[in-house]
């Protein structure tokens, strides 16, 4: 078949790539995350991470997504509690369920992520670490002892 491109996207990998952007939005906008994310246009000073996060969330909340209401509720809860890992897991679970049965949604999100260009790294939560590459030890706990 010429001119046909088939892209197979692993749901777990895709969820792992999307959720940090949603967490970054929730951390920035708090309980207003849904309202701010669906606004058209961009705000002054918004960087690539938040711009892509808004585009991803707009796609996830589009009317043709059957799991839209569940995703919206999970993201709203995350906005109210952006540092709470339980709410982050709830978003992951809703995305996993939605993506498992929606090939078009998987493809659209993968395309958005693929077109992002560059590297975006977002750390969300207390003592979070964000890096493109870590070549040494990272300690985020108290009283850690490292022996080399």
C-alpha cells in the first residue's frame, strides 16, 4: 500500500507522555485548569510546555471523545489538588481507558506530541525532579546517605 502510514502507539507510553503536560497545567492554573486550557489563543509568556498541554487537553475534551466527561472530572480534581499523586493516578487511569478503545485519539495525541519539537520537561509535585538527562545521583529525600 503506497502512501499509507500506519502508526502503532502504545497506550502506556502515550499516557506517560501526556500526563506530565496535564500535571503542569494543573500546577499552573489550579482549579481554573479546565477554563484556562480551553481558551483560544495564548497568554503572554506561556512557554511550549503549557501551550502543548492546552492543545492536548483541548483534544481530550473534544465532543467526539466518549470518555470526555470522565477525563474532564479527573483533570478538574487534579486542578484542585495538583501535587496529590492519587489525583495524578486518576488522570492516568482515565486516559488509559479512553485511549485503549480510540485509535483516532491515540493517533491525534501522538501527532500533537510529535509536532512539539524540542524537549519539554516538567516536574510536578513536592521534591519532583525534571531533567532531559540525569547522569548522576538525584536525592529528594531527607537524611539520604550516598556511598560511591
